[in-house]
């Protein structure tokens, strides 16, 4: 059982602040890796931190777990938080995500392989031909990435 599941046992469905990471993986063609979640929404790999884990460690772990790719250096794009990101899950759990977003151009090992427990599909997309039904975080992440050109 993970940190969040243990916390939920104590607080029930009450709103929580939860820290997570999102990683924009950019390949050699300048395309971004998107994963189609089980709910059909496309987003970048990411997830919540486990207790004691750094945001960089969580980002690398989530990319590996969700896509089979090992990544290297992460460059900070920005932090996304606040009331506009509030989430209420079908089971009644409520949370305000604090998402630390990174980009990387360093795919150091692995082969793209979708973790079927986490998603339906994963593929690289041109920044000019992104799929519909994207997580609202993605346009914000891409806008900041393009403004700063961190990688």
C-alpha cells in the first residue's frame, strides 16, 4: 500500500494537497510522448510522490513504470497548482494537485511499452498534431516549454 492510500485511511475523502510530477519526454524528432489513460484522456507520464521520494526520482520512476523508457536529465518547466486544478474522483476523494513539470530529451534505455494497468496507449506526437481530449495541464506545460526552451 502506498503513501496516499495510507493517508486516505486516516482522512477519508477530505480534500488533500498532493504533490506529483509530470514529465514531457521529447524524442530526437522533437515529438512529445503522450500516454492515453484508461479514462481516454491523453497526458504526459507522471504521478504522485511516495514518502521520501524526490520529484526527480518520482518523474523517472513514473516514466519507467508507465512507458518502459528510462530517462536521464530533467529540466524544470514549472509548477502547476491552485483552485483551477481541483479534482474530485468518482469514489469521492478530493485533492488539489501540486504538479512539478519537467521535460527531458534524454531517453537513455528501454523500449516504448504501455503499462496496461496505467493506460491504453502511448506514442510520440508532433507538437503541431496533438490528439484531442488532452489533460488541461498539457497545453500549459507545452506553452511554458516553448517559451523557455529548457531543453
